[in-house]
């Protein structure tokens, strides 16, 4: 049994065959975090632009709707008072 293959824990556990040094692991985590921040800030900018465009469309639509209702009410009042 001395020629038995190493167990899963030996290979992949802390300090096993494929384990990285703590410094390398820490550096790669920092790089991943910075990449996530860059991509999330780009996504946030896009979301902000889309939300701004949607708000502007809603504002314009509301304004047009209010003007339409106002014009219909004024026409109705003008014809009934004559």
C-alpha cells in the first residue's frame, strides 16, 4: 500500500500539489477585484444612461399627456359656454 496514489485532500487541500503560495493567491484576488470593479463601474454607467433616457421619455410622455387632457377639457368648456 506504499504505492497508493495521494488522496484528494493531499492534492487539492491546503499545501497540496496544486496549492499556490499565499502571496500569489493574494495578488490574483486583488487583480480579480480590480477587474470586477472596472466591469461593474462600466455596467453602472450604462445602467445610469438607460435609466436617464427612460426617465426623460417618461417626463416627455407625461407632459404630452397632460397637454392633451388640458386641450380636451378647454375645448369642452369653450363649446359648452357658447
